[in-house]
C-alpha cells in the first residue's frame, strides 16, 4: 500500500479513503421504508439498518475513521468481538 495513494481525495469530496470505504459500506445497506413498515416486520433477519449500525459500531476502524468519541453511540466502550 502506497501511503501517498491512500491520501488522495476525490475532487469536491472532503472525505478520507477510510471514510469513503465506510460510506460505501453503509450505502450497500441503504433502504427507505414507510414509517409504519417496521410495525409489521416479520422477517427472519434483523432489519437492514440494525445490521449496518450493529456491525459498524463494533469496528474500531470505523470509529477511528470518523473520530467517534469513546462511549458515543457509534463507538461504545464495550464492543462485541467474535474472533
């Protein structure tokens, strides 16, 4: 990995390459629903927003990329670790 290449920014977008990575990760889970949709949700999987937030708030790399303070909703002190 060339550190100089990692620092290159897209014109007009004030985000680092790490922030762009997490932004695109979130866009992959992006949905819009009517306000009352979740009241009748019966799917076997967690809703997409929960699958996104629950995942990235447990990644220290996300908190580092966006400078989330420890103890904030997106950087809880106690993170879920599986491996």
